């Protein structure tokens, strides 16, 4: 195959190749496969390979469709990849295959490997978010967090299904540890709306396990390896990482707060003395990434989450919010802002107003020093 590159050689003897905008895992023997893909999805024991494909025409470009239906399109892709279209399953995504993360962990003779691509910057959502799709048949959109999980052990089909659940839990845990927000609600994301997973078990292994939950060693390895691979893939694809998340504006996006909304609030409080937008944006970046301010701002946002999850009553939330605002306003030498009504309605506007006034104060001080 032209321009084929070896991405990884697995303990199962299987080899993952990177070619033609795809990662293809060729099986060296009999495998049990459980796939969430629309294309040849479900449980199978006669597959020869599985794959993950970048469906875009190029970085940042729309996805291509080679046939009227997704299944027909994937069958064409399979044949292009040199595969038997009836004996493979595949996933589509807008993520680049060169940004894939490959992670493995072992315990005694057991090895678990995850090959992950992903990005949730545009499609991240929280389970239970308002949805619009309710059709019996629709051309599926490409997935965004795609996982191929290889388990070098044999197991019954039910345990393979449990491994898929553990894998999904691990993906969600990784996203929540990054505190990535949903694009469809004010909640934290639990994945994207189009995630797909393929779990592969080695049917020829002499090791046979009957558990893949959190109490089993297999479940532990799945959790650890998937969490690590998901985090690495998200970082490589879109830069989503702890350093990038150390920013109040990013944390506030799920509540509708952006540089443009803070700019509008700043113009009102600065009036005729408002700086031009590029100067304002520089000041805003200093505020939202300040080591002295970010920890308290994050605590304030999480306080609101606790209230929205009904873990804190309104009066306790308001009292704590007031104390955090005292710290923030004192640190930026701005006027105290009160939260008197419903925390769900007033806490975010109060923090947005503080950001605007902090920028105004900072720019006024800089102008005086320059003068």
C-alpha cells in the first residue's frame, strides 16, 4: 500500500498502519469486535480489520461523502484502504489521524492499548442536553472522539460490552478533569454528540477474563489507558490541556460569556474613556489568565455548578459567592458587586461585570502611569 506507515505494533500481533488519512488495525488472528459504528456495527467474530478515518478533504475543510448513504460511503472507503468491505467496521471523524494518541498498559500477561483521535471544541456536549435529532434514518455525521481499544485477552461477549461501558466512563472522566464545557448547555461536557468506539478482544489469547468493571484489573487498565489517550489526543488536535484551561474566559464560555460580551460591558463602564478593542483584549487576557485571580474565579464558577446541581441552597451559594467576589474585587481594586437574587440568574452577570470593571481599572491605571 502506497505511503503506508506503521503506527503501532501491538502485543496481540496486530499492526496499526497510518495511510490514506486513516488508521487501520490489521488483525493477526481471530478477534471479537464490538463496534458502535453505523457501518457494520455491533458484535462480530469474523472481521479482519478495523479503522478510523479523517473524513475531511483537508485540515479545516468540510467532510467528503463518496456515496448517498454513510454505509455506502464507508464501503467505498474500505475498498480504497484495501479491505474486505463486508468484514471490517470503521469510524469517521473530522480529527486528523496524525494527531492520534496511542497508549498501552500491562499487568502480568494482560495488555490494554487505546488508539484515540478527538476534538470537542465545536461539538462537545453533556448527556441530557437539549437535542434536535429525532429521525428514523439520517446520514450520520463524522464522529469526534473515536477510540479503538484493543484488549489482549479473550472474554465472553457480555464482558466485551462491559469493557465498552468502562471505556466510555474513562473518556468522560478525562473530559471532566479538563473541565471542558458543553456547547449546548451550561453543563460540563461528557463527550461529543458523535463519538464512536470499537473494542477488540483477542479470541486466540490463552488468558480468559470474566470482568471489565472498575473492580477488575482489566477495568483499571482500560480506565487508565483511555483517560491518558483521550487527554493526549484532545491536546494534539485542538490544544485542550490544563495550561489552556487556566483561563477564566474559557471556563465561562459554557455560560455565554465571551470576549465580545465582556467588551460590551467594558464600553458601558468606561464610557468615553474606553480604549480601542485590541488594547482592551490585551488587558482582558491579563485578567482572565492571572495566577492571582484564576483560582478564585474557578471556585466561583464551581460554586454555581454546585447550586445548579442542587447540592447547595440559594442562601449558602449567595453568601459564598459574595465572599469570593470580595476577594476578586479587592485584588483588582474595583467596586464590590453584590449577588442579591437567584444565583442562577445573577452570578454570571456579576462575574462578567467584574471582568469589565477590572479591565477598565487596569487600563486607567496604565494610562495614568504612562502620562
